[in-house]
């Protein structure tokens, strides 16, 4: 049980149909099609739909109580004793309910934001803390103004640790999420360029991520990417811990080494191994280690979790492809920062003789799109043998590579059907291929063709 109608009557005093006896609520849902058990249905309004119109489905599928926009006519089929809670705005009410439930359960809450690495870091933190605590975390990428409240409202009553991802593309959104979740620990993984279209500049992005302090518990701690210049303004705060590869960080990552399928590193004096590749993932793991230590998880427990991490799909996923080539499916998403981070890993994969990049368009880059696509070339060096770009804005990358590294083969394609046979023709057992672009480019269809 999450809570009973009693909890709702206190929160939403304007109601009808609530009988004396407490009615247990097992679930909160906003999707009327979902088969539920004893759920509270929250009808939300979108651009092209209104959940209030689907109340009949929700009722048939197991809703035993509803939130309802006040002043709106109730459908006549509802039994008179059916509990209805009238609210001004159902979305705000959902957020308010989640906030109250967070405090009813009162677990240790960890909020993760940043331009890249939120899901990865959330999952590493969850896996590490799970070794000691009853832990619940955001499923997949459910990180916005609806997904975060629903995440909170899905945790069991005996949850000891809740890890939530907080995403955004406009100012004010992280502040809202942070005030709903009131994290005890907050993380800003990095500052990149994602959603720069709406936030104007990297400075704007840093400012928007910093909004996470708005809801941070008074005694809470904020962990930040200490290598990021734009977060330097936070360094002097008492409740801020900096983590990174620069020596002046509060927690200093050193002795980083990339192995065939893992990374090893020290965090201050403790050594760890992580079953993921790349410096950025080591930093993501360092956030988890820092928080785990604060919560008295032993070094052995931390290490055992780091050995067993399972990655969410399409994030630097290693696959054996045609002609025994190694294909790296990193097609989940991309921004210039994350694209450069992945290229850095490929450059260090010295056991391959041929290193191939297949880079697609990155979306939501606004007016600076050309410049931001071009910036990816900064990570490319003569260690890279082939650069294929796909889409439209990414063309500038292959054009620049042609100028700067004439020995590398570079080519632009506007169509996957043309790219695939060309790519297949160069694969062999000594080849590693990185595929990366924005989600909308759906590069996984190329991955399938290379299997
Ligand atoms: P989204 O905004 O789509 O929810 P996210 O922030 O949750 O993304 P992840 O899904 O964890 O990010 O990772 C997406 C990609 O970002 C990874 O495949 C990787 O290329 C890159 N990445 C992960 N961590 C970092 C980091 N700390 N710095 C830079 N790039 C990173
Ligand atoms: Mg995510």
C-alpha cells in the first residue's frame, strides 16, 4: 500500500464520496489504459489529449479514486460513493502529492542532474547503495515534471534510499523537481551543450543545473564536476564537494587506466575497478563512491557492485558485428561533449588497427549548431582512420576532417541506405566502429545492419 484515502483527504480537503473507512491506494497512475489494482487515477492534460476524457477506461481498469479538476462536470456513471478529490490543477496536485509522499516515506533522497551521464550515474548510485539499503530508483529515463513525481509515487513504503534522475530543457524545471524531491544528496554530473537552444549558452546551462540547490536539504551535500570551470562559483560553499581529475578537487581521481573491457582508477587513495570504459564513466562512478562512503557502504561492497553493473542499452554497448568487427552502439543520444568523450575512448583502444567513427546529427543545438558540430573535430586526431557522417548538420565534421587529416578517409552521407554497404565493405576483425548521434537519428538501425 502507498497510502490510504485518509492521506488524500488531508491534502485535498475538497472531495466527495470518501467513506469513513480508509481505502488503501496501491498505485498512482496517469495512464487510463494501464491495468491497475486499487489505483488513484490522475487525469493530466496534454497538448492533444485530456485525461479527464478517459475516466471510464481508468475506472474499468482498476481506479478506485480520482483527482478531478474542480468545476468540471463529473461523469454520471461513477457510483455516488466513488472517492473524487477536486483540485485546481491535476498536474500540480500530482507534484504536491509526490512531495508529501516523499516525506511520508522519508528515505534518503539522491537527486542527479547534469547535461550527460544522469541515467548512468543514477544507475551506478542505485547499484552501489542497493548492497546495503532497500533502494528504489528512476526507471529508465523518467526524469521530468511528470516522470519524477510518478517515480516518487512508485516507491514502496519501506524504501530506505531513493535515487531520482532530474532532467530539463528550460530554466526553472530543475528547481521545481528539486523542490518536489528535496534531495539529501544532489549531483551535477557535468555541463555540456544539450538543450542549448533553450538555455542560450553553456553558462545558462550551468545556471539551470545549479537550480538543484533550491530543494536540497539544509544539511544536504551537493557533489559537482570539479573540473568544470562554469561550476567554480560553487566551490567555496560549505556543502559542496568537488570531484574530478584535477588535483585541487576535494575528491581526486587519479591513476586512471583503461583496460580492454574495464577501467581502473584511484579515488584519493582507494583503488577501484569499474566494468565500463572511459574517463567520463569513471567520474560518474566516483559520484556513487563518494555518496556510498558517506552512507557507510564498505569499500568491498562498493567494489562488488562496480564489477556487476549492467548498462542501460545503447550506451557504449560493445557488440560483435559482421566480419568479426567490434561495433560500439552509443546511439542512445549525443551532444558535442558526450560525442567527444566517446571519441576519446576510441582513440585509446590501441588494440584495433582501424578506428572508424560514424557520427550523426545532434539536435536542439539552435543557432550555434554548425559551430557545435564543428567542435567535435577537436577530439579527432590522426589516430582515427575513417570518419563517416550521416544526416545534414554533421557534414561539417567530415568536411573539416578532410581538411585537417587528409590521411583519414572522411565522407558524408545523407541516407543510411548508402552508408551501410560502404561501412560493411571496410569491416574486419581489426576494426572498431563507434556509432553516435542524437536519439532522433536512430542509428541503431545501422547497428542492426552490421550484426
Ligand atoms: P538524457 O538527457 O538523455 O537523459 P543522460 O544525462 O541520462 O541523458 P546517459 O543516458 O547516462 O545521460 O548517457 C548518455 C551519453 O552521455 C552516454 O552514452 C555517454 O556518451 C555520455 N556521457 C555519460 N556520462 C558522461 C559524462 N559524465 N560526461 C560526458 N559525457 C557523458
Ligand atoms: Mg537520462
